[in-house]
């Protein structure tokens, strides 16, 4: 497994107010293009039966690609809220995760080889069997 150290200063956070504004503009540009051409507008779709999260994110992909065409952004990051609530009434979900898309190598500060994948996974997230740090 290969790991990377990414410069966060070059990474646009799509969950920020600036990120949301840029996404909205990219969506509007994309929508105008599809309205003009008459082509079928992309939409997010279910990846499997009973997929509430619509894991086939064709629309989201098209909007982010339009954003990249408009702006010279080397990388973006965004949370993806997926799965069932961790507990009743809560807003933490079982499969929520953050994804980073690197478009330009200039924002990669370094690379490393992960030798012990099991240990690395424990660093990144707690498994059901691991203990919380004291």
C-alpha cells in the first residue's frame, strides 16, 4: 500500500462555504450546457438494490469535473455521508468518510510505503476490537 502526504493549503474543501459556492457555480454551468445541447443530464443513481446513498455519483462527478475545468485547483477534499446513523437520532453515520482527489502532483509533499497495513488501519480508524486511546 502506498501513502501520501498532501499539502492541505492546496486542497479546496468542498464542505466549506467557498467550496459550496464554487460547486453551485459549476453545477449552473453544467446545467446550462446540458439545457443548450439537449443531452440527458447526468444524475446520481443507485449502485445496488435499496441503495439509499446513490453510490453511482454521475452528477457529482460531472459537477466536480466542471469545477476543475473552470478553476486551476490542484486538489479537492469532501466528506461523503453514507450509511445508517451510528445511534438513534444522531447525525454520525456508519460509512461517512472523506475523499481527496489530487489533480496535480505539486500538492503531494511526499510518498511512503505502508509495510504493516493492519497497524496502519488502526491508526486511521478504530476497529470494533480496538480500544480507545487513554
